[in-house]
């Protein structure tokens, strides 16, 4: 009988010891994190500032960047892993692949309802985004704008997504791209005729004509620069090639439709100056530390303008701007036509004298 009386408590203690943790709990900041990146090139470049902050807040975490196919080549930090989203983002195999990742956190940088639904499908433990387009019920953290939307820089808006986990307000810092060309790329563009005295123009914007400075203004600017010994290389997509052929000088080079994102990185790193509309190419130049002049029309430089010291902008701030529209509802495009080629040429030559 005494043996039985003593065996009961020992048995109880043995059961209790099995429940004690034998391993350390994971660090609260060590997580498996995914960031759904924007679809536009310019926004994708600016989002690299958010990526850097995410790594600083969660330094031990695995960090996946979910990118569209057209941004697959964008240079990203070594501490990240790219996941390329197929054109059909709802593809079953792709969704299942992401579910198996079992993300602790998913940050949604696009504000669309479809982005939130995509996040819902991959079943992250916590999904963070802005409560826009009536999508709040799909998010674990549905945040509201601290100040009116577009009244501060978009990077500052994105930084607020950290607020449930990090109480300090993070300033908007310029994004940076760290990338070096290989010998093949250098030879490719030297053989094409590119030289390091060549100024680059990016006169097109995929967004719409309300962002495009008139092509004949770019033509006038190219003549002014050529008189000072600077040929021009024209950047654009394949559908822009014929337009450039009509207006370029014989000494100019037409790169439209001939460049990948990595080709753009090489050309931008080796030009003394880029002149561009508010576009992804201008954002890339800023991130690469290249001197550039940006021309703003319907967009707002306070929201998507440069944060670095290498960039100069032209913005007339018409009574109707920024309207954020693709086309001018009045038909006059004064926000663009009131920026003279002479003023831009003067500023460009000042940049070139500082070389």
C-alpha cells in the first residue's frame, strides 16, 4: 500500500514534465514574411525603400518579394527572395505553392481589392494593408491613412503599414539599387554605339498622355543639347520606335524596344543625365544615383517625387493639378505645355557643367 501512495504523485510529476517546453520559443521578430509588390515599375522601385525598412525591423526573418513577370529583372537586395507571379495570379498551383510557405506576415502594397483577395487566398497568418475599396474584411490589420491619401510621400504611406508591430514613425527615405554590369552588357551597348557622353531621354509613360511632355519639346531639347556636343539616346517600348524615328537626329540612337530592365540599369549608370517624364525609368535613375530631370504633369511630386539630391523636377502646379488622370479632361494639358524646352535645356546644361 505505501508504494502505491508514493507512486501516484511521481507519476503525476512525470506527466507534467513532458509538457514543459524543451526548445526556445522563436524570436518575436523572426518571421516568414512576404511583400506583394506594386505592378508599375516606378512604384516597384520606390517599394525597395519599404523592403529595406522591413529587413531592419525584422532582421532575422525570411523575406519574399512577390513580383509580376514584367518586374522579374528588377535588382533586389541579397537578403530577399523573388517569387514571380504568373500573368494569371489566381493560378491554382501558384496559390498552393504560396500557401505551403505558411507566411507569418503578408504586406500588401497595392491598394486594390484584388490584391487583398489574393492575400486572403494564400492564407498568411496576418495580412496588413490599407482599408481601401471595401476590402477591410479580408485583412487582419486594415489600416486607415493617418493623413489624407497622397498628401505625403507614398513611401511614408507604406511605412505606416509597420505601425501594428513597430511604433516608431519611419521617415520616407530614397530607394537605392545596388547593381553592377557585367562585361557582356558593356560590350553589347558599346557595339550599339552608346557612349558615356550620351544623354538619355525617356519621353513616354505607360500611364497615359497626361504624363507625357510633348514630343516636339523633347525634339527641341535634343537640338539644344546637341549644339553643346551631347548626342541623345531615346528610351521607350517597341511601340514607341516609329515615333522616335520621325523626330530624332541622325546622330541620336533609338533604343525603343531594345532594352530589358538590366539593360536600362547599364545605360542609366553610364549616362551623364536622364531627362524623363514622371515614369519608372526616372525612378530607376534616382535609385541608381544618376542625375536626372523629371517632368511632372497630372501626377503629384509630393506623393511620388524624388527624395534624393541627384534629381531635379519641373512642375507648374496648375489650378487643376494634380488630377491623377490619364488624359486631360479640359484638353489643354497646360501642366505639361507650360514647361518650356528652353527652361529644361538651361537646367540640363547646369547639371552637365557640374560633372
